[in-house]
C-alpha cells in the first residue's frame, strides 16, 4: 500500500488505471450531488439562498467537465459494479429526528455535500514530485481547492440559526455522511493500493524543519 | 501506535520517556500535531521527564468531528490522558489554543496536576485578537490550509529563524497541508465564536502556574499574559527573550530547560509564584532573572513605572 498515487509512469504521469478509478469515483459522487442540487433548484430563483444553490450546481458541473477532460481514461472492468455500489451510497436519506420532509432532504443534501467536499482530498494523494503541468494532477488540485469554497455554503446552512432546534439531528446526519463517504472513498483507494492515512506518517523533514540549531539527521540529508 | 477512547472519539497520542518519574503533557496549538513536539519532547525526555502528547480532536490523526468541536470535549480528552498516567507529579503545558485548554483543565481539575504552563496563552479575546482570528479564518476559507500557514509562519517565528530554515519551510508547509483538514481547522477556530472569558475563573487555579510569553509575540501580546498573572494566585510571568509566538518550535531546548526548572522547583517545594515577573535565560542552563525593578513590563521600551511625566522636548527638535 502506498500513501500517494504511483509509482509514476516514465513520463512522470500518474498511472492511467489510478486516474481512471479515482476520476470515475469523483464523477459518480459529484454527479450525484449535481443531480440532487438540480432537483432542489427551482426554475426561477426567488430566495437569496437559492442563488448559492445555483452557484453550487454550476461549480459541480464545472468539476465534472474538468475531470472528464483531464483524465487519461483506460478500460476498467470493475467499474460497472463499483458504480452501482457508489451510486447506491449517494441516494438521499431521510434525517432521523427531522419530521419536515423538505427540510430533511435539504439537510441530507448539505450533509452529503459537506462530506464530499471535506473528506475527499484527491490532491493529497499527489506525490511531491508530480509534474507541475500534468493536467490530471492540476485537475485534482482544482477539485480540492474548489471543494473548500463550496463547503462553506453547506457549513453556513448546517450551522445556521434555522437548524438550531434540530442541531443534534443535523450533527448526526453529517457524521453519518462523513463516515459513509470516507468508507467508500477509502475502499476505492484500497482497490488501487493506496492507503490515505499514510499522509500522517511523513515526518522526518517536518521534525527537522522545526528543530533548533544546526541541521542534523534528516535535515542534513534533506539539504 | 497508542490510541485513547473518549466519548466515542478516537484520540491519537504518544508517550516517551521513563514511566516512573514526573510527567509532562503537551497540548498543541492550531494546525499543529503530535510529531511537531518531537524536538521539545526529546529535550524533556533527556532531562528525565515522561512526555505525553496528543492530537486534539480535529487535529492530526485524532478523530475530526464533522460540524462542531466543543472546548469542553478537548478538556475531557486531556483528562482521559492524564488519568492514564497514574499517580505521580503531572505537569500540563499548552501553547496558544492548547494553553486555553490547559487553563480550562486547571480551572476544573487543578487538583489532579502538579503544575500548569500556559505558553502564548490567553483567557480573553479582546478586539485585536478577535479580528486577527477572524482574518485567519477567512484566509482558511478562501485560500485553504496553505494560505493560513503562509500567514502563520511569519506570525509565529522570528525572521532569523525563517531565514535559516528557508529551504525547509515549503516542505513543512506541504506536510501541514497534508495533515490538516480545512473543515476540522475551521471547526476548531469556530469553537471560539461563543468563547466566554475565563478571567473570572482564573482565581480558582490553585496549582503552581508558570506563564511563558515571547518577548516579541504580537499574536497574543503581553496584556493577555498579564491577565493570567494578575488573576492566577500562584503564578509567575516569564518572558522568553527575543521569542515570538511559537517559541516551543523555535527554541525547543530552551523551552525544555524552562519547563524542567519549573517542575524541579515545584517538586522541590521551592516554587513561589506570587505574581512575580521574570526574564528567561537566553541560553540553556542559564538562570531566571527578575524583571528589572521599577520598570514597566507592559512596555516595549524601558519606561520607569514612577516616571510617567512627558519626556523633555529636544531643544532642536526637527519634527
């Protein structure tokens, strides 16, 4: 198992089978979110929050378009089964403790978006020596960067004053979506020999970077 | 890799050093994680202390609650960790955010520890700190962890240190970006949105307290440390010379010396806080020096406390 994409191809690119699997996953998840946003979006925007909803929908379409074009796709016979598994996970769920059906749908939608935009960190899988002009790598960085901004609308809504009466239910719904998305994401990565928690174990340079005095050990080697 | 369970959350922690002597628990600041303590930890272990450090909820490898992180939960985690250390002198030292958690713990459970060391800490969030915190949060939201770190590096360290580590800063920044998750950092920062000042409760801290502050710390400047000194009965304020906010990272050997001296003084019955003010030695092994009598420790220039009259105007003033 590795912490990052790789080993890189001779031309420095990320292996096509890893690109394909990760991009398929991202298209499934972001596609599901885009569909659910489209369902929630009325034909005419009448409320302020619907402006943000429209913006979210457009950003998701942008992400899908970018991934589709920046990936070096190769045949992956396991994808039909995986797609079915992933799509099942993204289906809307009612939120326990919330009786208003529309509110329940919106909470789950925001919880799914929050989990997707916070748990999934495709750029954190890029090895440090990846080519800085590689389109797939740059696409992954763009997806992760945009996710941070997109997540803010979900945070505002989920932590907002109108949901204070059902805050425990909201927190539980978000935790559940986080656990679900993390499980599916980690499972997908395991299929391409990647263990994402490995990112926590890269320490020697950090340790020496903060050490006092003259560089020693790993710091000296790094130099 | 040791893990602690607390209220259904999983906490990552590390233990190092002898298990039969005094122990020191280290508490992270924002964006930090256990492994960043290693230089200080190793220096403390070399001086005979056992060191326990942990990733707070929302940091490092510990669980990251998705929406809300309450500071009471951090205190509960600290309590669980202290309980695992058994009956022996235990000192708690936290930096910045970690100092707040250390103070909260000392207020609620001070009888379980031998001493507490808030470093670059605070008990209130006055306008300046609030606006800095808000700006840092906005930086996180708009630019992600990397932008936040770009701001924190020059806020936390001296120019000399940054210059000497210039070739490693990018790597350290990348590691920080990898380990930290934006939503979790944001939750940690937002746990201060409804922060109630701890000042009214500080007088209940009866445990010996050494307040460490960097001479040049402009993130949590001297007035914030002064609040701690004035209200915690058995406290002393120690100014770490030529130091900025994150002196534990920039000067780990010196910090270890200060912490060890504090522990030795407390255990030897020599500690007398009494609201005194000290200058930390500049070199490891040096002595603490009382802040010069008659001068105002709240000023950046040597102003005598009893000489507040305006300075005489130069006869040939050019301005």
